[in-house]
């Protein structure tokens, strides 16, 4: 791996931060966003342009480590993101923090090199996926960063919380990519019964109305991927972007056939790749090794989307999508206030209150 020169790239030089420091850091991160959304990391879709565009538009942009191969390319991308965001800040612009997404699955033989780059470029948030968050925690906490563990069920959520993550990304049914199977509303309620830390909720949430619903239900941020695949700054092929515009929720199939893990696929892309969406092959072994070149057909010719695909109506710049999310988020709050004005007889009363769930805020 090419060593990068030392650079003051982190938001903080806080060595060995405490959990209270990090909780405060999460609250201020959230408060600084235009709308409480993370542009979720997406394999072969997200590059540095998309991350920077998201952060400049006022939402968290997340880079998947696996998209940059070999490791020298990842070094360049991380440096470029950190430098561009620092330059924007120096010019007086408000930019949201960026996030880095690590596959901690045992088949990723590049993990230690990726962690060395994390220590060097200090992304404010690190999101672990498809494995334990443990390998990232010491490295990230040493510079005051936040570790969010991506989970798909209660067992994994409890394990991640016990490992010391600073938040949980709860991937629910309807998500694009490797999807979950739990309803987002049921999932967030179940997590809130034992966890009062930050929750990032994902799965089929693709407009500002859904964001408001997720926040009302107990989430702190929404993890949104599909809505951004067709943004101008994404690396998705033009044909993929056009397919997203044309498809709706009925054009999806969830199958483990392609990667070995259940993922949500656009049926027309499977058909175009010579597969029968109604008769897919038996799943093969899982392998997330970022040291492999990207030659396999999966993800390259077979395209994924979540159940919010119907919200993608045209190819648009990131800033425009974020502005629409923000406006719809405000409309949703107005609607709620109109239907349930504080103190009116319309407000639900005498509901059973569980102390741990009553407030639903992480702090
Ligand atoms: C094309 C595509 C690729 C994805 N690749 C990754 C990935 O590399 N790492 C990861 O943690 N999640 C990945 N995801 C999942 C997203 O990060 C996120 O969980 C999901 O998009 C949220 O659901 P939504 O698409 O319905 O908004 C991917 C999703 C899509 C649609």
C-alpha cells in the first residue's frame, strides 16, 4: 500500500474519545444536516463525486471501501474526499460529515489495509457491514470518530451494541442491495425497547414523508440508497439509471441466488443478463474479498433497487434530490401538525407508555 503523507484531515484530533464525547458528536452531526438522511454506501454506484455532492448538499455521504480497487485507488479517493470537504469548509461552506463503509466479513482479506487508511484519513463516521463491528472500534474511537454497525435483526443489534458501537444502522425489508426482512416500524420499536443510542433506519424509505415517519417512530437518521442511484453524480451505468426511472415496486425480486445473501434485484436487469427471474439458480458461496478484481457479472450486469424505486422519476443532480427530500420532510411535519395539533382532542390519548420507548430519542 502506498503510504500517504500525514495530513490534518479529521474533524477532531480528540484522542481516545469517551462515549459521552461521541454521543455529543452524533447529536451535533445530526443537527447540522439539511434533512436527517445518510446517502447510503452502494457497491459500484458510489464514488468520491457522489460522497462529496451529498455532503455539500447537507446530508451524510458514505463511501463503500470495496468500490475502490486496488487499495491505492482507495487511498486516492479517501484523500480526495477529505481534501475537497476541507476546502469547502475553508471557503465558508456548510458541509455535512462523510462516512466510510467497511465490509468486516471474514472473506475481506484487505480489511487491515482499509483500517490503516481509516486511521490516516479519519472519516467522522465508519459504518461496518456484513460482519462484526469490533475490528473498527478501537481504530475509529482513537481519533474520536463514530462507529455505526449495520444490522438486520435483534440478535445482531444486541451483539453490535455490546461491542460498543455508537449507533445501529437497522436495515429493514424493502431495502436495496443486501436487504433485511423486518418491517422498519416493527424493527425500530423492537430496538428502542433495549437501546437508547442513535438509530439509522433504512429500507424502502425514499421520500421526505417516509423520513418524517421514521423519525417519529424512533429513528435518528434515515439510511437511503435507492433514491440516489440515478443522481447525476453516481457511477451507475446510464441504462441502470434509466431502468430505475422506468421501474416500480412490482419490478423487484428478493433472492440470494446472485450473491449468496438475500438482495433486492430489478427483474428486467436479471432478464437482460440471461437469467429467468422466476427460476433463479441455487445460491453459491458468499465472498466479499475486496482484493478480487471486479469481473463477476453480479452487480455489474444485475442491478439492485429497493422498494422506494417508484420515487425515482428522473435523473437529477444530488442537490436537487436533497432539496426535494427537505421540502417533503417539511410538508410531512405540517401535515402531522394539521391532523394532530398539540393539545387537540384528535391527539391519541391513554396509550400504554413503556418508559424505555416513551421518548424514543437517543439522548
Ligand atoms: C446498488 C446497491 C448497492 C449497495 N451496496 C452496499 C454496500 O456496498 N455496502 C453496504 O453496506 N450497503 C450497500 N447497499 C445497501 C445500502 O447501503 C442501504 O442499506 C440501502 O440502500 C437502503 O435501502 P433503500 O435502497 O431502500 O434506500 C447497497 C444498496 C444498493 C441499492
